[in-house]
C-alpha cells in the first residue's frame, strides 16, 4: 500500500487526529515529509552523510542523475548553459526542496527553509509563489509562503495567522495575476482557510466558523478573477455522514460552501478549462468512511457536480491538469487520461502527487515513494520516461509558466 501519498496531505489531516482516524499514514520516518530520509538537513558541503540533493563537480566522468552538472551524463535532455534566472518548470517537496528545470537540466535551488513545500504557482518564470508547512504538528510554526523574483527565493512577510497559537497549513496556491493570488488550507483547529494576496499584502479571504465539522482545503482553481473553486475534505463531530469532500465556490464577491456526502470522497485537486468544465479529483471512501477505496473524479458542467469515476486505483488521485477539454491527466498511484468522453489508465504506474504540462506533448508528473525516493517523469505525447528517479527528497507539486489554458480577467 503506497501510504506515502497521504503523508503529503497529513499536513492538513493532523489536526483531525483528536476527532477521527483519517487516512494520514506514513512509513519509516517520524516526520510527515513525503521523503524516506530521517534528517532535516538542507544541502551541505558534500559530506554525503545527509539527504542533500546530488551536486556534481563537473568532472565529466560520472553517470549519475545529478541535475546540477554540465557533463550531459545525467537524466536531463539537452543542456543549457545560459542562466537568466527564468524558471521554465519547478518541482517542490520535502525539506524545502525546490528543483528548477531550465529546459536542459534539473538543478536544486536554495529555498531558505526546511518546511515541506506542497504547492507552486506564478505569473511568469521570474514571479513564482510556493507554499509549505512545518512537517510536524508543533505549536509556533505557521505555514510559509515563498516568492521568487528571478534571482532568489524569499519568505513573504506579514502572512496572517488567524488563530493563536497559529499553525496554518497551506498545501496549494493559485491565482490569476500577481495581484490576485489565493493560498488554501486550514488553521490549527482544522477550520478551512483561504488567504488572498492583492499584490501588496496577504489577508484572510475566508475562514469557516468552528462548528460540528473540521475542514481542510487542498486545492484551488478558477476560470476568471470573479469565479474560483476550492476543494478539500471535512470530518464531522456527531454528524451523518461523518466525513466527505467539500467544494467552495467564489462568485458574486463571496465564498459559498457546498458539503458533499461520503460517496463523493475526499478531494485533493481541482482544475478546469472553463466554468462549465471543471474537474475535482480525490479518494473514494470505504465502508468505514475513512479508509481510501479508490479513485474519485467529479465534474462540474456549469450547473451541477457529478461523480464520473469511482473505481480503479487503491489510494485515490492527488493532482489534475490538462491542455484542453479533451486532454486531461489525473495522477495518484496511476495516471489517467481523459479524451473528452472516457478516462483511460495510461501505461505507467507509480506514486504520484502532482501533474502539470506545457502542452499535450510536454507533461511533467512528480511524486515519491518510500524506499524509492522522489521522481519526475515526462510525457512527450506518446510515452512516459523518467527524468529523475530516486531523488533523496520526496516531491509534491510541479508547475511552470505555460501558454496553455489561461483564466479570463
């Protein structure tokens, strides 16, 4: 059972431990990072005693998959010696990991944090936002939001902390412009949280009222600046059903909460092409209402949500992205492809948590598995191939500036 997937979202689920035994398992480590290592040491001086990313010395004699060299013996396609600071694609993960793809090589970037990074989004290759949270449930460790300006990553100041002591979990970030960005998650007492950035400051855009349920938001996407969807899950206290997925909809200047039933599962990712073509993916729940039992995909046609898939994979789906209404990818312990009418498993299985692409023939998927390590695979329109395998840190999300589906002003 590939329980590593749920470690990526335990950041959200740990606050539920007192009220429910949700599927937030982990293997080996005592932390909640999606990697299989036991330290929290960032890249060091090459003493090879920690889980530092591999760094090459350009001796041109190695055959490793180190993304930082120029000897063309690594897993990267062709090399690119020109570095203008622009990010083509980034992958983020445990222990502050940020890997940058410049069109030729994957190389580690200094993030300045050891937090588990789980979401990335930006307006360009020199204006990128990343979110993350402390890997264990400890007081005094609010979530982090990083920004890249084309030269370095820095922690954004004055991120609001709605509760005290504040522990804010932020697994995902998305926006329409540098002055309209949303980060979603939950606060210490497991209340849903949506933060908004207007280009100058972060503010609390929405937070659920404490009550009979505890909610966690995991992903956001919208077709325009005036309409946004956020998805996640909730666990009730003395409610029936005891748990289920949830969808929030921003329209008319306000957020409205829709709570789904047990059969519609816990939701981890959302993406679409328009307000009448939105996909949300997650885990179908078993008979005990907590155990994962397979994939679930919900679709919004502009008026209502419907469950379109409820079978197959064992742990569910954690990411969704597409280039068009007839070219959509969903990832979990397998990769599914939607051609506009049918979801079909692709010939590649693994342990995946994030997907993003530049076109139908240029798609990146990231993930991690205990005893295997972080991995990045690439789809060229005909087949999948590994770019990085066995990376010492687990990878949770991938993103890049894309000419694909854009939102409307």
